[in-house]
């Protein structure tokens, strides 16, 4: 019998950029572009994305699993850089939005 119970990671909605939706399997191909992944922090969320949606992950993250320089990650309305970076904790009900940088002139 186990003495300690395992902590369950909360389910987090992840919004995928429209340009990558066609690479997703499952629900992310819908208009809402949302995936539901379980993770305790942003780093864990990206690892879970790599496991479930590897075609998308390689376009968003480098070989270390960090977001590429042109990729912005938001938890609710806050950029992760303004919080704890990839160690930003996630709670049930959070929405993580992944956006490529937009530039122009």
C-alpha cells in the first residue's frame, strides 16, 4: 500500500496557432484550436505537447524543449517572461496561448 498519494496535474487548455492546426491530431483541428493537456507548469506542458503532438512541438520548440525565439507563450493574459518563465505554475482553468511573433513594416 502506498503511503503518499500521487498529485494529479490540472487539465490546461492550450490554444494552438492557426498555421499549425493542420498538423494537430484530435481536437486542435477544430475552430477553437484548443488542446487539453495535463501539466503543473509550462515546461511540463511543453513536454506533454511533445508527447501528444510531436509535429507541432518541433515547430514551436528547439531541441532542448524551449520555445523558439519567435514563439510567445502566454498563461491567461501574462507572457511567461513576466512570470516564472517555463517554471510558471499552472492551475485548473488556466489557458495557455502559443503565438508566433508578428512583424511587418
